[in-house]
C-alpha cells in the first residue's frame, strides 16, 4: 500500500489538561483480532468520514494555529491520495472531498478546521459539533483539546445514534482515560479508538494512514482486523517522537501517542 507521509510540523503543541488523569478501572484496550464492521460501513455504497480539528492555542491567530496546520495538512494529503474537493467553504473552515474507491463504493470526507471550533467557545461549541458529525457520519476523527473530560457527547452520549454503527477516533490527550468508558457503556456497538498519552501536533499523520488502510480493506474486502490497522498508527507515532527528540533532546513531549481499540473490562 502506498504511503502518504508528509513533513512533521517544525513547531509542536499539545492540547491537554494540567496533569494526566487516572486510568478508570474499567478502561482497557482490546488485543483480540476484532474487525471493523465493514459490511455496515459499506452497506449503502458510501463511507462517510468527518475530521474535526479544534483550535490548539487561543493565544495564536487562527490561521497560525497548529490545529489549522493539521486540517490543511489533511486537505493537501487527501488531494495527493486522489480525492477530489467537492465543497470549499473558507468562511466555515469546511471542505469536502470524494473518491470512488471501487465501482459501487464512494468515500466522502468532511474536513472541519478550528475556525469553526474556536477555543474561546470551549467544549460548549466543540461538543455539539461532534454530536452533529457523529449523527451524520460513520467515521469521526477529532483532534483537539481534551477539555479535561468535559465534552458532553462523550460523557453523556444520549445525543449520539443508538442503533447505528460508528467508528470514533479520539485523537486528544488521554481520551482513553476521559471518554472511552462512558461512550462504550452506552453505545456498546461503537468502535472507539482512544489515546492513553498526550496528543502532539503531527498526529494527523497516524489518522491518514489508518483511514487509507481502513478504506483499502473495505474496498478490497480483505477485512483487516483492528490490531493490524492500529499497529501502523502507533509505529508512526513512535517515529514522530523520535524526530522530536532528535530536533530537541530536551523536548517536553518525548513520549509517542498510544492508540488502541477501547473496551470496558473488569480487572481481576
């Protein structure tokens, strides 16, 4: 499979609370070869994806924000992957891309940048935007502040579809600690990809690779399991961490993100 690697951001930032939250006793990662529900993703001939990027640093102008860099990096990379832009709304920081990956399957990706999710409005704006995306898209990626566990759709998932399959990729700091358990207790048929570490600028790289492999598996009916899909996400996270250390041995962010398929479990 082709790799669509792109340059890492020279400057990095993270959008975390002040300290690492404790890991809930019921939160764990699945190690078994569980597969995405490819039949459900492709049942209507479309895979719909939403990628939302929050503002990372409220002290920066939006056009200079690291969230904007990540959103634009994804937009540029989708074009390189053969996706065609079908909608461009700069006033809403919203773009839509589309690609026919086989005769009867089309992938539609909405990219929403930080101008639509400014930090000064906080979780009261980001939460409803996420709920709207999850109600209208099968795969939803969020890269932004963890809001210290206050994002309402994840803490109280009543606003999320109850009977439909969803894949949620929560690329925030400590999303496994903050959000995995309340989502999965209420929406057991969702697949939630969470992160146990800080999320650092450049992590969209891992999302691109996962998305490419997920779509390829769906299009070719190879049914790749989550552990195989996530292994590449984590390998790229480790590579980015090494590059951060090489650039600055005293970096504040030496650890890579660690992604996994979340589950609610009982620890003995």
